[in-house]
């Protein structure tokens, strides 16, 4: 068995969003997205959990310094999305529906370029306490 | 000592909002409200806890049937604010800044007219897990 | 201002119960108590929070040793109600409807005789995360 | 790497149960199941988390509409078990010990027939905050 | 009824401590403080909730800007106690037993000098999820 | 598909620790470990979740009696680390930096010798609500 450990760091951001497909008429948008299609947006306290998997360093005992991971997430994710309207204020969701699934994929792609490739990465995003997603799935 | 019991019921709603004073210039709004002044809004998962205080009914053992309380809150508060933009979609916050303090006061005033006067009422509103308010204060 | 501090200790127990009034016919019981009237019972993970208020001892810095408080609650409350059917297995609820309100009052009366009178006592009982009660009410 | 995302939906139900093997004498039942063998039952607030894994739809951004998933779980699981005595009121546990393990397997089998086969399914069941199970195991 | 609202801000810090009375022999310390008397210390994740009560400002809708309150607590409390040994690294607990009760009183006295007198102040301190205190008591 | 179920049991302990490498000078220790290098230690409420995977027994419906698992963890882990200074009071961390990663590996190795080999074992350790680890990683 390998010595790999998964380390997790939880961060959060608050944002407004709207689920909407501009290629559909309003009736279809309402049928598919329901209250989430409200044209003036609604919002969430998003809880974000990053999972980084690797071997602990023999000297420090760290897979990765959680302070460093937290700083990376703050700079590249939280600064970008916190207290923002995902549809209006971000380039990532100008043409991509900001479902929890898509937000998790976007965050994964941002961090995957920064977290060194020797580490596996997974993103969990809580839209509410009762609705959450993992990307990539186990 | 009286026999009064407080019963609590927790509900939730998701909404977008913006903190902004239209009488101020942008620099003042930014200084006072910071990121919460984002013109395109941000949002929260609001957790709402209603506290109703009274004597339990000698026959049922209930201060108030929590199912009845939940239905009242659903009809008069959740339907009104859930998946809404508080600034744009509600009459209550057209001219009132939707701070947690003001949202709690508004919800209290809505429910105070409906909950029978023999009961005391208090509203707790969580804007995030780390920021929350009570109205009226103990 | 006095130097009084409130100390809280959280315990839990699991129990079955049924809400039912034997003086009513089934239709009335169903109308008033709904699913909680199921004749074969349902159950809960009850979370119990004791609040004891007094002045910290000048030497120990304790209002009351939380270990002592926990032992008292274990002996007098948890042993009595944990993994029990409140209606069938306890004398307290043989003729008293085991609503959250009544369970809190019963627990208060049990502990009030044991906790020394120099301390104030309050019982909070969570029937679920969303339904809970305080006795006596503030 | 595939584009698969896991989406999770949390629901809850309250139920009474008893752990008991009718082929054993009382002493053996007491030794094996302890307080959980109480003949008059005890109960729990069960928290249920469904995990559905698949590729997000390119148009909606959903793996599966969480509202649809929630409705399926309400209709097929919550209606069946909420406010019930698992041993007495359900066919599933007439001859099957309602341990957390078995309840999770039963819920999985119910939902596996309904959730379309392109999706993977996993059930997590919390019997208490401190005891929980996954089926199938990762 | 006044228009007073209570606003709450939650912060946290991690610290080591030991409960010990230097005027007692070891047997007495062990009897009174048990495992908490370990000479090499143990530690906790302390959760701190500040409650500030006042009237919301008519213009901003704030009782007090939570960002300002958070900054005050960070500067005067968290900087002082986070990742510290309360007995060894702080002047406050050189000669005062760092029970939850005493830590809450110390934090209250620090903040009471800084929070303007028009506001009421209360400190809640969680030593663990199951043991917590309020000062001053309601 | 096999019939394997994962069962989880949550326990907790409170401990003091310090992150430090005796082969480094203080400047290097401070740069790498920051506040966690405080020479007088700090501490945490550690939450420990054991995951045991196997097939439920056909007669009992248990993968493993959670009471038995809890007793094993109490005896072999909690007794050893609760209310201790990990660096000073334990042999395991005399020469091993007590990072969350290393604590999880140590606990895994202790329990792996005791939990029967037919069961898979995984350890999750929460150092804080926001920092946690799994060993072995999935």
C-alpha cells in the first residue's frame, strides 16, 4: 500500500447566480430551472472543500502546507467569485450555466493548473447544506 | 415561576442582495459597504429560526404546533423571499437596505401580525454561519 | 454587574415516542398530531443542552465542574430515557404526552431537585435539528 | 479523465426500530444488541445522503436535477419510512434486522430500480451524528 | 418595545492550556481537575461568539459593521491567544486558571473597553462542541 | 457487485502539540511551521472518524458492532492521546512531527493491528473544521 494521504481544506464564498439557457424561451427555462431561473438572481453561501492527495514529505510531515493551499484558493478562487454575481461579473460563466456541477468543474480547472501534478485534486462544492457536488467523481 | 416554554422552528431561504445607499456616491458606498456594495449583487443561504414563547396547552402539550408554525413561515416569509433578489423583487427592501438586521426586523413585523399576541416572538437570522442577528434582542 | 457565568453541557439520547390523547377518537388524534400519532411509534435522536448559571468559584474558576454535571445528567436523565419508548417504558410519560415541551419540563424538574439552588437551570431539548425548545423560557 | 460529477442530496426521516433476532433467546439478544434490543423500541433522526454520479448534461449543466432526485426520494423512501416503526410498519424489515447497514441496502435497492442505469448510485445513512454507513462501499 | 437588535460574530482560535492550582498538592489537583491537570498541557479549538446589542443605524441598517467587529476581535483577542499556551504565553492567565469561564471573562473585559458603551456585549466561548459558557449570563 | 458496506464511527480527543524540526534552526522552523512552531505548544479538539468496510453478517446485519469499534478506539487511541501533549507525553511523536497527516498514519497503524484483516480500514482526522486528512487516501 502506498503512503498517500488526502488533505482537505475548507473555504467559502458568497455569490449570486441564475440558472438560464438563452437559447430557450421563458416557459422552457421556467419548466427546467424553476425558481433558479429568477431573472434578478438569487444567491448562496458556497462552501468549498479542496482535496489534495500525495505522499507526506518525510521531513515536514506535510502533504502540502494547508496555509499555502489556503492562500492559493484565496487568490485564484475566492477573490474571483466572492461577493460576485457569477453570471454578470465573471468571464467563466458568461456562457456557461453556473450550476454547482459547472462551478466545481471551473474551480477544478483553475486549481489543476496551479497545484503541482504530483498531487491528485478533487473539488467538493456545497451550494446548500443539502445539495453538493464532487468533481471529479470518485 | 411561570410555565412558559420557548419553541423554535428553523427554516431557510436563498436570496441575492446588495447593500447600498442611493443618497451616497460610489466612493462612500464602497467605503461603508465594501464588497457587499457589488452592483450586480451577491447572495446567501439564509437560515431563519423563529422563537415562540407561551404556555404549553394542558391537553396537547404543545405551545404551538410546529407544523402550523412552519406553514405560517413558509406562506408569509419563505414564499416571499426564497430565490429572490431582495432589492429588486420585494417591496419591503425597495427603500430599505437589506442588512441582516433589517431583514430580521421585516420578518418579525410580518409574523408578529399573524402569531397570536399571547405568544412572544423573536427572529434569529443567519446570513452566514459566522454572522447572525436576533430581533428583538433579549 | 454580577459575575455570573452560564455554563452549558450537551448530552444526547435516542428514544421512541408517540403523540396521542387517549380521551380523543382516532380522527381527532390524527388531525391534531398527524404522523406523530402513529400507533407503533417513531423516534428521535434527542440532543439535550443543560444551562447552569452561577458565580465561578474563586479558586477553581469553575461555576460547576462539567464532568460532575455530565455525570448527574447521565445518571438521572440519560439512563432513564436512552433507548427507551417514552410512552411505554417510563413512568413520567405514562399519562403525559411526550411532546418536546413536556420532555423538557420533565427533565428540568428531575434536575432542579439535584442541582443546588444557588444555580439557575435551563433545559434546551432538540427533537430534530429544526425543532427545539427551552424550559423555562427566558 | 472522464467528465463525471457526483451530486449529493440530503434528506431525513424519523423512525422507531429495534434490533432483535427472533431465533435467539433474550439473553443472546441482549448480549449482542444491548440497549438496541429494547422490546418497546427506540428511535432515531435518520439523515440520508444520496450520491448520484454521471456526466453533466451539456445544455443544462445538471447531472440530474436535484429537485427531481429529491422528489424521487420523498416518494419512494421518505413516505415509506418517515414517522414509522421500521419493524412493525414496513414490509422490508418484517424479517430483516433494521441495522443502519440493512436500512442503507434496502434504500439502495429501492432507488436503484428508479435512478436510470447510466448513473452510479451510493447511499449514506446517518443513524446518529457518530454512527453512519455507506452502501455500496467505495 | 425598543428597536434593539443583537448581532453576533463567530471567530476561533487554537490554544493549549492546563487547569492547575499551584497552592494545592498534586493529589488535590488531580482530584479536582482530572485529565485537565496534565503538566504538559492539552489543547482546544476554541470557538468564540461575540454578541453586540444596539439600535441599527437608520442610514446603514447596521448595529455595527461586522467587518469592524471582526477586525477588533482579531486584533485584541485572536492575535493574543491563537496558537498560544494560555498558561505560559499570556499575562492574563499567569495567575488565573484558564477555565472556559475565566477565558470568557478575560475576553469580555478586553473587548468591553473597546466596544462603545452604547452597545451591550456578551461573550460565548465553546471549549468543545459539548462544553461552552456565556459571560455575562442572561 | 459485492455486498460490502462501510461503517463509520466518530470519536474525539483534545491534545496539545507543536510542529518543529529539531534539525533546523529557529528561523527555518518559523518559516515552515509559522505559529504552529510555538515552543510552548498550542492545541486542538481532534475529531476522529474510523471507516471499516466489510460484508454485513447475515444474522446480525452488522459489519461490525459499532459499540465494539468504539471500545477499541477508546482503549487504543483515545486513552493514549486524549488530554495529552503529543510531543512530550507520547512515544509515537517523540521523533515524529505531529502533523495531522502523521497523526492519522499513526492511528491507522495502531488500529490496523487490531481490526481483523477481512475489514478495510481508513482513518479521517479533523484537526479543525477546516483542515482534515484521510489515510490511506482513496
